[in-house]
C-alpha cells in the first residue's frame, strides 16, 4: 500500500511531466535573464527540481513540508509575474492540479496529525481571548507539557503563546479543549422559580447599557502572532 509520502512522489512526477511545468523545473536564472529585482522580491526561491532532490533524499519529515515547498513555487510565480502572463497562468493551473491531488493524500492522515488551516488558527486565537485567566493558565499548562517550544518565556511576567509553533497533534488537542471549555461556559443555568406577586405590579424598567465591543484584527496571512498570558 502506498504511503502518503509515496503519493507525494507520484504527484511531483506527474506535475514535472506536464508541459506547463517546464518553466518551473530549475531555479530561475535571474542573472542570465537580467532580472535584477528578482532576489529583492522573491526571498525564498523554489523550483520543482529542488523539491524532487529533497524528496529523494528524504529531507521532508512529513507531507506538509513537501506541500510548503510546492506551494512556494506557485506563490513566487504569482508574486513576481503579472496576472495574465503565460507563466502566471501556468503557475495557477499547476497549483490547482497540486491542490486537488494533495487533498487526497491528506485524507490518509489522521485528523489529529493534519495541518491546521489558517481559519482554525484564527478561530483559536479568538477563543483564547474569551477565556478566563484560570482557563488560560490551564491552556498554558497543557502546552507546556505537550509542546513547550511554542511558549516564549523571555518576559518574566508574561508568557507568549506562539500559535504557528504548536505541533499539529497538540494544536488539535488544545483547540478541542478550548472549544469545549467555552461551550460548557455558554450552557445557561436553569432559573430559580419566582413566586408571582399577589397583586399586579408595575415592573421597573432599566435600560440596558450599550457598549461597543473591542475587536481584534485577524491576520490576513499566516497566524504567527503571539498571545500574551500573564504569569500567576
């Protein structure tokens, strides 16, 4: 039975065989083509030949490291080239082919090992802000036990939770923990019975205060911001 990494090798081989992939087989020869601005715009060059070499040499520890480099190729292409250019269109097409094939590979990975989506990371950060200090301290305790590298303790008074540094398994575990904690807190308690007054009474009406909720701007790219937690 093929492993997820075997399937990644098959995806790469099939993409390399496509005529649209020719421009992506080798590193961009920006000096030869006199593209002096290329290294200034593209900070992490990547190409299919380099990905193939890394894959053959076993340099990828999981399918997501492989996917990162593949996506980097298409992202670089669309960053440097203008929409409508032939190579831009080719990059978009190859990206779609890759994502469709890679989605099937990801289905083989247990849920707890899958790469969290950007939406999940944003949701996680939003939920952290809704926790009480005691609940947040419990989250820090879990992270400290399972993934201490995601905690920045440089500041003696605050602990920073680096969301992007949380490994996949720990992220799904703590995500579910936080969600269940908040869901439990939202369950309303049954109101105590109130005896009806003997005679009709005019209730006092108090206007509820209005408030503008504080908003936290969600990041538009990878969620790499830190969540600060005050140490007790």
